């Protein structure tokens, strides 16, 4: 069907609305990581392993519930799935500012927040893919940059507030939670109630796929299975980095860290990585969209190149002799992450038919987050009993294993699994 002028305008308006929602989603997710040392000081009597388990609970709740979000995206209107998810995670983050112990943090930030956030990606990526064809990698990459901005802004703000008051971290949760609640009203007003794609345009039959069909569609494509495994390994390694890098930078030099203050540690732990990520995702997305017709495997290639670049950078950053070399390695790590992110969703869509995209995203995210969910609890234990330095470096190896999985998909199955992208 020809694209109308209204659709041509709206697809970018919709992208902006969804990208800012994604920004809030990851801003509220990162507050915990950036403020963790201050939360521990404010709520004494807890261990690093317990706080790592809080993050694990978030990831596990997200991974377990996200298939249901994929089903809801196919059976209900995707706009309202996004709105309900945004309202739920915003309310839970607002409530997190009032908790007074580990159990409260586990329930509000870990479980409720995870369930709310899992409702966003499947519906959002499906809507973006429906409206963007030739600009799909670029659009999904713009959406993904909401993650980068959210993490940088919330990290710096949480570190700053925590450094000025014992209870300052609470204001970060209250502020972002309140903004999120207001934003759900904006989504209600300006997002269209877009129906799913049509299987039979003449008959007007709605395209709906069951979760079982989506699972079978994924399992029947070895490329999709290998990409899910690779994504899960990346989630494992990246959550170790995001959760504990601010803490590592605050460890005294004599114990292997860099002895930074709270605000400075929160800034350096994200800024250099995400500057690299911006460069990687912008250049990778543009290159992918330009070359995909000549080189159909370009999006899959971007995935393994990014992982192969990330693995040695993550392993090396914690052993650098000074802060600036550590920051440089975080920058290289970020470029690799950006290359991966530019094809995070579009790479999967290369091998999944349009009618399965929302439900398949649920399967994709479920597998990835369940694989990655033990990461922070494991590293919290390792850091408490051994060393965060060695633990972070060791888990950089998950990127190398993920790269091998994507290369295997590229070599052995992608050419059989790829679908017609004219849809």
C-alpha cells in the first residue's frame, strides 16, 4: 500500500513518542545502578549479593512476563499495551522512592518495575517496523538511542543527588516516576490506535499470531534461536557492567579501583560508553540501511562485529593503569555495543515474518532476559567475596561466546532463514 502524507508525518511523530518512552524506561532502570552505593548507605544491614539479587529479580520478572506482553500486543491494541506498561513502571519507580528496606526495593523496583517495562519493547518495535520500511534500521536505532540518553541523564542526576544528601537518591526516583506518570497522558492523546497488519487486505482480515505460532516460527529458524542466545549473553555481560561499574570506580585505588566520588563515578561509568554507543549505532544503522539491498547479511554482520569488538574492551577496562585509559576502553566497548544495537531488532526481523513480530519479540526478550537474569546476583557474590575487577573482566567473555553464536548463524543458517523484506 502507498504511504499517505499523514502516515509519512505520523511515523516520525510516533517514533518520537516511543523513543521518549524508551528514554524514561531506561532512565528509571539506571537510577538503581547509579545510586546503589547511596542506597546501601541509606538502608544499612544489606549485602552486595542482596542488591545484586534485586536487579536479578527485575530481569527475571521482565523475562518471565515479556511473552505475555507479546501476546497482548498481537491480541489487543498496541497503543494501550504501551500506555499501561508506561503507567505501571512509572508508578512503581515513584513508589520506590518511599521504600525503607530491601524487601520494599525488591517488590517495587525489582518485580513491579520489571513487569511494567516488559510491556513496552514488543509493541513499540512492532509499530515502528509496521510504519518504517526503507528506514527500518535508522528508525529502530533512533528508538534505541532513548536507552543511551536515559542512562546517561539518570546516572549523572542520581549520582549528583546522592552526593548532596543521604536521602538524595529518593528524589531521582520521585522525579522520573512523576514525569513518567504525566507522559502516559501524552501517549493517550497523541498516539494512534493502530491496528495490526492485514493478512488479507481485500478481506480486511486482521493479522494475529498466537504465542504458540510465534514460538514455532522462532524455533524453526536456527538464526532466530542463535540470535536469542547471543542477546541473552549480551544482557548477562552488560548488566554486570551497568550495575557494578559505578561501584567499581568508587573502590579505593589500593583495592584495584579508581577511588572516585559518587557523582564522578556515576558520570564516568556511563558517559564514555554511551558516547561510543552513539557513534556505533548512528554509523552502523546508516551503513546497514544503505547496503542491505547489496549485502543482505549486513545487519547480521553488524551484530557479530559489535560483539567481537566489545569482548576484549570489557575485559581490559578494569585493568587499565589509570582512569583515562579505562575511559578509552569503555568508549571502544560502547562502539561495539552501538554496532550490536543498530541491528538488535532489525536483525531478528530479517528472519521473522511480519505477522509474528510482536509475539516473536516477546519470545526473543524472554529468552534473552532469563539467560541474563543471574548476572548481577552472581557478580554481587563474586565482588563481595573475591573482586569486582576480576568478575567484570571475566564476564566480558560472554560477549565473545555471543559473537561465536552470531557468526554460526551467519555462516550456517541465515541464507536459508531470511524472509522477503518487501513486506
